[in-house]
């Protein structure tokens, strides 16, 4: 049965013009049910229990052809996004080009070549290899950019914060703690400069008023008279709607 059911599944995929790339069909002694799974790391998986009825497996696979094609295309597009050829940092008004070579050619993993050009070594066996290397560079870039930016605005306002933490946050652009520490989402570099300054001034205003009371907004409005308008513009963005390679938790994708 094992060989025959695998052959039958591959024939169905071939009949419906589902190419073999990014689709894995395998038998599992541990699986208790027929599974159709999809992830950026493994692609599309069809996992068949050893004791499953071959005719039923074939029928179920036939019924899932459209899902398989859609998941395969989604995986293909996602993997392309993990290896960008261009990175736009709107906050800094910079556009970086990205070139790729074999990992052995760049022992450091990533090189900054000239102005606004990156060369990244690729390990074809690791789907997330490039994204991890870009994230290291991006995190350093964000800290080197946001710390002096925040410091300058704070000095202009006569304010003092304790520490700045740059994080890869899922949904929040920034926050301020009672200890006067400020957290900023490194993905701020992907949004326009005027909205970054809104976030920075917002968190600096929390040094004066920790909550969102009327006094907070009065103080904020004196610094940015159009703060409510900027708030609406920022809310129209989504902190999750950022380049896939910069996302947290890549290995679980």
C-alpha cells in the first residue's frame, strides 16, 4: 500500500498540473489522520497515515487540489519576499539594493557595499537564512537611527528619558514605562518620516503624562498641533503589514 498510494497521489497532482516543487507527500507512522499543511519553511505537505484507506486518501486529495495550488503559490510568493532585491526605508528616505552570492563568498554573512547596497550570502538549505541576516543588519540600522533621533527631539523639548529599547514588536509602534524607558518598534523605519516623529513625540509626551488624559493631549497638541490628524494616519497603517523578511517569529511561518 505505501508505494501505491504515494504513486496515486503524485498522479493526481500531475493530472491537475500541480508541479512537484514545494509539495511533499509522505507517509507517517505517527499521523492519526490525513493532513494537508502549508508553511514557508516546509512548503505544502500531504501527510498520510500508514493505515489510511488508499481510495479515501486519493479522493480527499482530489477534493483539495485547489487548496494545494493556492497554498503552493502562497508559499512561492512568500519565499520571494524573504529574499528582497530592494529595501525601502521611508523614515530615512533611503532605498537599499540587495545582491546575493553563495554563503562561502561572504564569511561575515552580509556586507554593506558602498552607499545603500547590501550583499548577502545565501544558504539554499535554509529558507530563512537571508531574512535572519537582514534582520541583524536592520536592527542595528534602526537603533543607530532612532536613538539619536529620539535624543535630539527630547533635548529640544527639555526632556530626559532613561533608556531606549529598539524591539521587533508585533503590533505596537512604541511605549513608555514608569521608569522613563522608551520602547520603539524597529519597523518604524518602514513608515514615512512625519509619522515616525509623531510616535517619538507621543512617547516623549508620556514622560510628562504617563496616561492618555486630557493633560496629555493638551501637552502633545502644543508640540504637534495636527497630532490627531497624524494619529488617524498612523492608525490607517498596520504594524504587521511590513516586509515579510522583517517579521518576528519567522521560523513559525
